[in-house]
């Protein structure tokens, strides 16, 4: 329990902060001793203000956010003051805390699929939240709660909210589910919303819509927002003030324009320098069509069609419709587009994980339309795959070394000594100590696991590597290191790569050629710098217009200039 005195009330004419944090300390008890996650953090959030808390994993930003809502686990102890409407969150009773949550402060979680219960309709879940937080004396009726829930869904832009009220989470897209989570947070009109990485897994077009929604809530209702993010473009687009954290400490705090124009601390400068900029360091600079034609083609798609069969009387779904492109040796081909555009389906088809249904797809001279596992199996050793979430793709019961050498064991049956040696070599090639081979996946950070995933994909010296959103969940500083590593290793090993991402700046850094997918069709493709710098198709223009840039002045100018385009 906190012994820190509560700050004095603001002076006359001064509005009271919606949130006031003073000298916050958070410590976790672990088997290895106490870990100080947050140290002496103080900050205020004014009415209608958006304050972004940024920093890499382990900086304490999410721990600070969870403390605001009293969501710390039992292993954590906290001290200091977290003041909301005169109540110190750290010391209030559990009953009082339940009243404060939802009514005074609400949270928007990073992953809406896990925040929403799959067995209840979204309307029921919003109604349940309303009735749980209104208190016994002022408990609203089910009918009134339903009216509020429908109005909240309408406010966040869910079409036909009266109908969608009765739908289940799986019946909504990713962006719509995030809107539903925001609607649940808004249902009781809280003065403060804590948004923890609310756009990380979203496409740039959907991300732009969610940011506009949060901006509208701030402007129309005066809602204050604490934004937890590693995306500096999002910060520049939405925040009024920025708090930079590093290893549990606040190292810098400034208005957004001031922080981007003249950061004072070395860590802040390094954080901003790690942000990818579209067109600043393009891999396709100097690439010509002639260079593309002179290389051996490893993947060739001509009018490629991939359909998923219908179920229970529903028609088949065409995920890829008449797509054509080529990928040559030593080149990186970037596939971009929003969710459902067919990016991952194409990547999985190249790896033999999805079946093609029409056209032609040749992979290492093998026609995938006539795919047979027995005849394709010898080619698998020439294809590596880097998954989006290495934590899910590694076997938690195997060591990192065992995970890395598993393809080698399957295809070449090395001796244990040869396998250990190769694992150590690959770990060092991705800038991890060879000793990490003895660790388990949970003992590595997200960035380290992604490096180990790259090592596993390279264990057989593949001719072709498929990377599906390999950096989307990484902090900006870790992402920069992984991208630099990927680029260096691609040049060293000379493999061709299909790089799948919704982050255009990341694709621009790595890819020589870029293809833009929209609803299963390839609407534009060409040399990366030309596609990104002078897009021809309206959808490509919309993608680029939706990309938040890490410059608040440029972001404000673009927001106004692109308002009509984004609404098209």
C-alpha cells in the first residue's frame, strides 16, 4: 500500500488532471529475486489530452498502463500515487476499483481476439460491462443497456449496429473487432481511455481508420487517452505529448512536435533513428528491369488462382484471383496489401502448404498445380520459412538449438556433434551467442526468438526464403536490428526471398520488387522505389496515404490533404 502523500489540488482556474501519477514504483517477485519494472515515474494527463508512452520491450510502459487500471498480477507490489477522480488506484478497495474501471477509466487491449469472449455475442459482452459497472443502486435495465451498447457500436462506425449487436466476434474483421473493443470501452463514457498497442496488428488502412476514430473521440467528447505504442508514426499522428521510458525510468517527456524536432536524450534519438522511413533507404535503388531478366527465375506465377472450398452449402471462397509475378534468384519480392488480400495464401502455396486450383505456379521448376507431397518433398530443403510469431512456431519443450537443427535432422541426418556445431554457427550468424542453443524459447526475448527463427530457416542453405510478417510485433529498435540482419544475411547467402508485410516502409527497405494485392488480385507491381514513389493504382495510393509518418508536421499536412482519399 502506498505511503506517498496525495498531491495537492490544482490552483483556481486550473483544471484537475484526469490522471495523476506520482513517484510510481512497481516491483515483481521472481525466483531470481525482485525485478524493478517501474522506478519513480510521475506524469499527469489533462482533460482531452493524448499522452503517448513509448519505449522498447521491458521499458515499463505496459506495466505503467496496467497499474492505472489496477491490473497488476499478485507477484507485483506497487507504491506511489495513481490518482483518478480523487481515488488512489493503488490503495482503493477491490469493490471501489470495480466501480472506477469502465466508469472513470477503460482499457483498449492490443489483441481484440483475446479481449473478446468467442462464445458470447459482442452485444451481450458490452451490455454485461455496462451493467457490471453501474452499481447496484443505479443498475440500468437490460433494455437501457442494450440501447447504450448499440449507440456505442454506432459511434465507432460499426455498420447496422442493431444487427451486428447479435453477432459473435468471429463474424467481424480484425479492424471491426478493434472497434468493438473501443465501443465496450466507451459504453460508460469514461474520461480516460488507456490504449495498449491498439493498432499493432492492423493493416495501414484499418490503422488509419482506428486512429481517426480515437482522434474524433478526443475532439468530440474530450476523452483523454494514454497511448502505449512502439510505432512512432502513430505517436506523431495522434499524440499531444510523449513520455519516453527506458528500463523502468522516464528518460524524456516533451510535446510531440518538440520531441520529434529536437530530442534531448541519446536513447530518444536512437529510438527515432530506428524508425523506417518510406523512400529513405530503399533496397531497390538502382534496380532495373534488365537486371531482373538476367537472373534465373525460382518462382513463377501465371494467372494463379487459389480457392477455399465452401462448407455446409456455402460457396467456395476465391482467395487469390489471376495473380502473375516472378521471383528470381538473389532478389527480394515484397508482397503488400491488407488482411484478406491473399498475401499469406500465396506464401503458403509456394511452400506447398496451400493447394492451387487454377493457373500456374512453378516453384523451383516444380508445377504446384499437380502437387504431390512425395514428389515435392525433396525440394523442401531448398525452401525456408520465417513465421510471424516465432513463439508459436517453436516447440516449447525443445531447446533453441534443437529447434534450429530440426530441419537438418529431417533432411540430412547429421551426427549430434555436427548438429550442435551447425546450430552454433547459425546462431552466431544471426548475432546471437552460440551458448543460446541450450536455452528454451521462453528464455529469449521476442527479437531474439525472431533471430533464432531466421537461423532455423537458413539451416539448410535454402535457395528460397518466405518471410511472413516477421517484424510486425517487434519494437522499433529491435525491428531495425532484425531488418539490418535480414538484409546482410540475404546478401551474404544470396537466397531469394518473398517478404510478406503490411508495413510499406519495411518492405521498401528490403525489397527489390514489390507487388500490391487487393482482394486477391495483383493491382500493381514493379521496382519497389517506383511503386512506392509513384503509385499508379488508386488502392496503392490509398495504402501509402494511410501510412503514418514519424513527423507530426508532415502527418498533419498529409491528414488534411488525404482526408477525401482515405474516405473514398
